[in-house]
C-alpha cells in the first residue's frame, strides 16, 4: 500500500516547518539579552 503524494508532502512540510521553528527558537534563546539596570534611589 503506497502513501499518496498529498500525505507525503503534507508530512514533509510539517517536519521542515518544525525544524525551522525549532532552529529559530534556539537562536532566539541563545542570543545575548540586553540587561536593563534599574537603579533604585533611596
């Protein structure tokens, strides 16, 4: 029983998008953040 082209391409698109989103999320988490210095005057 062969898999139809529709399901093959649908699964491939989901996998590729998952990898791209995961890579973008890792880049977002690994980029250094700007530290805001809140000086409290007493």
